[in-house]
């Protein structure tokens, strides 16, 4: 496999996204001599090969389709998945707000279907490294296939480990730790040990109870700046003549994001120093309790 072409004329093996006038979409991979069947007739791959992106091809029955290479965000939402993926709107937030920079050493858990892995790999570039950890072998296999499909090959700066990140993580000096798993608070100790001073831990959590527990565990540790939590709502717009208005439907909830920065060794956050209410910790909470906090 080679890295996929991202521009220039369509070549053999390229993925093409065909869109009809009603917005129906098909992703196909170009093979000389092959035809793609639609309800509106056959499309010859040879009519696309060698052509620039943005052409209109017609089926044998004369129905038009636009042809472009699929964009990353278009690809990840339609790729095979085992675990639920991080959606593009949240992946974009993670790249921006967790400040994933070229050359960064990033660890993520779990890899799930590999959606976030591809955004992280793009953002760290060839100089950086992404270590992905996934508990389930079948999910890891899906992630591997998806990442290789999108990147065109197994990226040299990517490692995928099957196992519990808390037991198998080998990286010792990490700039960013991204947690998309059901119990991110169980990785706070790992974040304390492995994040460099100034490094960022970022969790993606679906529920308020997870959000609260993660934040309180970070606060209780004291080795992180005051956590910042937010969510992103994206509303598409309908644009037709004078009917320019928000779409009636939107994806109301995906997850909450939280970030916090690692303090230098021996330094404690000067952020909020209020003691959490007694109920802030569940009965099975085993992590550290708030220490050295002012009343
Ligand atoms: C929601 S999925 C991750 C989706 C992924 N971020 C994506 O964009 O495709 C959560 C994953 O975390 C994995 N997981 C849960 N606990 C873990 C742990 N301690 N170590 C490694 N992976 C873990 C689960 O098996 C699951 O596949």
C-alpha cells in the first residue's frame, strides 16, 4: 500500500465519493474496467480515472453524479465500526483545545474504531507519535483496518496495543493523553506519572456523572490545573431562496470534553480549592481524596 493521493487526477485505487442531485452518496474505489451499479444505471470507473476532482459523470441512463475524493470527516462517519466513534465536530475540538501539535507525543485510549486516531495522526505529523491502546482485540482490528485504509498504509509513527492502557502503556514522556473510555478517572494516576509538566489530559465522556467523577478525581489529585469542561453543538443551516434558517434537525448530544494541564512536580494547582460535596465520590471510589485544600 502507498499513501493515498489527496489531490491531482483520479488514479487506480483512489476512493471517490459520488453524490447525486438529491445528496445520495456512494464511496467507491477505482479499478480500471470496473462498473459501479446505481439504481439510475451503471457508472464506468474508466470515465473517472485520469479526470480531475469535481467532474460530473453520467450513468449509462444519463443520470449525473459529482465525483470528489472523500474528506476525512466524510470517511470516518461511514467507515466500519465496532465501538462508537468520536464524531468530527468533537475530534476537531480535541485537536484544537488539547493543542495537538506537529511533533507531539500523544497517547489515546481506547482506540475503538480508529476515528480519533486518524485526526491525531494527521495533527502530530511525521515528527510526532500516536500510541493507541484498545482493550478489545476485535475493536483494535477494526481500528487498524480503518487507519490503514485512510492513511493508505500502517503509519510508521503509530503504535496500536491491545490491552488495558493502565497496564500496558509503555510511553513514559507524553505531551497529550486523550481518554475516550468509560472510566477515565481510573487513568488519572497514569496521567500524573506519564504526562510531562504542561502536558494535557483530555477526556471525552458521554454523561454528566462521568464528567463529574473525572473532574473531581483530577481536583482531588491536585497535580493538574483546574479542569475546563465544555460541549459543542453544531447546527447545520438550510439555504434555499428566502428560506435561510437553521435545519429542523440536529445532533443534540455526543459527549462532553474536559481538559486539564499537568503541573510541575511538587507544585499544586492554585485553582479552585473548594472541597467537593461528600456525595461527589461514588461508593466504589478508590482514588485519592482531596488533600491540602483550604476550607
Ligand atoms: C467509545 S470507544 C473509543 C472510540 C474511538 N475514540 C474512536 O474515535 O473510534 C471506547 C473504547 O475504549 C476501550 N477501552 C475501555 N477501557 C479501556 C482501557 N482501560 N484501556 C484500553 N481501552 C479501553 C473500549 O474497549 C472501547 O473500544
